[in-house]
C-alpha cells in the first residue's frame, strides 16, 4: 500500500483554525463581559440619577406608556438667585398694596430644571382654560379630520356671568365661521363669544380626558369660582405642546403658532425685545374688588427656550399686568444671560 505524504502545513491547519476560532470566541466573550460590565455600570449611574427625575406618562394604552415629559423632582439650586429676585418684586408690591399674592413657575426646556415661587397658592385660571379647549378640538380633529374645517353659525351673544375686561376682537352674531377661525378668535383675541360657541359643540368627555391624561384634577370643573390651579399645574399644558408629546408634531406646531399670535401685549411680552417670539395666553378672573390676572407662555430665546407662568391677585388689573411684565423682564434677562 502506497501512503501519500501530507504537507506539514495541511496537517497543522485544523489545529491552527481551531486555535484562531477559540481565540476569537474568547476575545469576543471578553469584550462582551467587559462591554456588559461597563453598560451595567452606566445603567447603575443612570438609575442613581433617575432618583431625582419625574417621568409623566400616558396610561390609557394597553401595551405602551408614552412619555409626556420628564423633569427633576426638586427645583434647581442654580435658580436660587433668580427666585430671590422674583420674590423681591413680589414683596415690594405686596408692601405697597398693589399685590395680594403671586406665584411663579419657570422651566428650562433644555435641561428640565425648574423653580417655583409660592407653590401653595392656587388661582382661578379664567381664559387660560382656552388652551385646553384648543387641545380638545385638536384631539377631536384626530378622530374626525373634518372638524377644523366644519362651519358653525354664531346665533347669539354670550355672557355667562363673566365680565371680560381685556378683549380686542369678537365674532359677530349671524355670521358663519369655520372652527379653525373660532379657535383663532379664542386664542389670539381671547374672545369669550367664540369660546362659548366652541364649547357648545365640544366633546365634553375629551375635554375632561385632557385634564386627567395630564394628571390634573377635574374636581369643581363645572364651577368656575371653585376651580383653581397652581402655576406649576397649569404649566403642564405648555410643556406637552412644546414637547409635542400629547398632540402630534403638526397639531402641536399649529397650537403654538396660534398662541404666538395672542394680542395681549401688557403682560409677559411688554418689556421683552420685539424680535423675541412668545407663545402665550393670559387669563383674568376674580371680582371688581379682587382681580386675578395670570399668564403663561413659552419664550423662544435663541437656543434656550423656557416656560414661564405668573399668577397674581390684587386690587387693580393694570397693576397686575405691570407686575407680570416686571417679573418676565427679570426672568428673560437672567435666562438669556445663562442665569
């Protein structure tokens, strides 16, 4: 029998191949172990950081819980000086009798840091509640895309027991309007007649669901004099609009654009630079003896947009609007300057 000689390299090839495979398996395992160790360490660090984070989610889906917003549980220490400045303004006007009380909420959208002054106080929102009505109609439009383009006829002038001191433009009785036109009157001009007309055709269940979805109580909602919100609670409407987390991107952009057309000039925007865009809404409430004036908005400062809500009570409406302006100017100067 003739035996064929096999070259030494061929004979060693299986051993070499096995060694190479073993090397890569070991190296890969080592990399995986090392990578997972690092990853686990990062997760631990994230968990440590998340102890100071509040995550607000929607809970009305079966398999998902979409995030509405995330922010820190405790207010930022870096705003302590700003908070002190705001408090000095508030105390000054409380001393001279112009102001009975004021609450302020500030939030930096870039990092989720925030501060609040007098969080224990709550206020009648007044026309601030036109924002959740706007959100409700955009939710209705999700179900029926013809909603905003449908027509409604204004048949009467509404009163509703509410005296409106701040108004620039109103719908006319007997005219037909598209819903999107009425939304513009309601937000840009704060027209109560447009608001009451929209309320007649609004889905009340969706309206209340907007509140509960965002974690707000609907207790006493049907009694305007008893329904109160804090500055921080109200701010949630503007948070979800800016983040586009409750409405889709297109509808959130539409809502913010309407709010940027708000023609009330004597509050938040009065002493800000004219080229600064602010999406905002004001609300007045109270009585002839004790007025309430509140305003909330997103101030688009270059790369540092922020949310500000100021709620006030006092004897004179004009004095309250000036106080809101002074607070807004201080906040803008500090936020634009990086605190």
